[in-house]
C-alpha cells in the first residue's frame, strides 16, 4: 500500500465527488480500490516552511462506487508521500509556476514533474525541433502576430 498525493485544479476540487468525466477521478478511484491511501490538494495548498515542502491535503475514499474526500485538510510533508501526481491543467501562469518551485524541495517521485513542466513549456518545447516545423512566431504582440 502506498501513500499517494494528487495535485488537482481548484475547479476540479469543487466538483470532486461524482465527477467521472475527469481522468483524475478514474486514476484516484483505481488507486483507492487496490488499497492505496490517496490524498488530494490544490496548488494554493502547496507551501514551504523552513525549506520543507508541505501540502495541505485531504484523504479521499470510495463509497457507493464514487470517490469523496474528507472535508478536513491536514498539513503533510510532501516527502512523506510515496508518489505525487502533479495534475493541474494549464494555463501555466504565475500561480502554476510558483507551485512548481515548491517541488524543488521534494525528494519523492513526482509524475508530471513540475520542474520539467516549468523548464520545458509544452507550447515552446517544439521549437527545439525546428527541422520538423513550419515557420512560426511566438509573441505577445498582436501586431507582430497579425503581420506574420
């Protein structure tokens, strides 16, 4: 049995129970059904205290073939988990980037490594493979984009 942490979106937390349209629902449900302890948290609940990464998180559980979470959130060291799945969706905004920095202080195995997400932006990474791309422009300036 493993202790697993899912970092999910705030909106997903709002509709967590009965949300079988979301991939995380099925991942969490399966992990619970095979005997793991699965906790959930969101990016705003990640923080550092004295160089130690914490997640204010809640234990999830299966009941009547649906998943739920306990409404009380506990402060748990992220390194106390056996595995972390970093699953928030883009946009990769400043809150997202700040959440990735917390994981610079984590030694636990992390799936969807936040450092890699931060360092290899999915929208820009293809630029490293220019020989396979058409001409492109990356800019925040509408005039440049329009002219392109």
